[in-house]
C-alpha cells in the first residue's frame, strides 16, 4: 500500500500521528509529514505491519489530507 499526503489540506488535528505514530509526524509548522523523511516527500510505501493503523488514520482524517494509493 502507498499513502499520499495532501499537505495543503492538513489542519494539524493530530489524529494521524495518534493513530499511526510509526508513520506520521509533523513539521515545524504543524503540518503532517512522514516520520523520519524530508518534509517535501508526499508519497510513501507503508509497511504491512503499519497498514491497519494508516488506513484508520486515512478514514478519520477530517480534511482528506491522507490518501491511500
């Protein structure tokens, strides 16, 4: 599975990091990014053991800042 970030949609609500802390983080402005990656990266393959958490985050994101690809 691949996840896409739509960073302009992010309102920094914190759900994605709460639900999938091994995948998501926030930059200095509070906008979602992938954990331990450059902030400009908007696509990342998700490890199988993290897919369930990432899918939960995608489904609960109030602004559709996270997409499954």
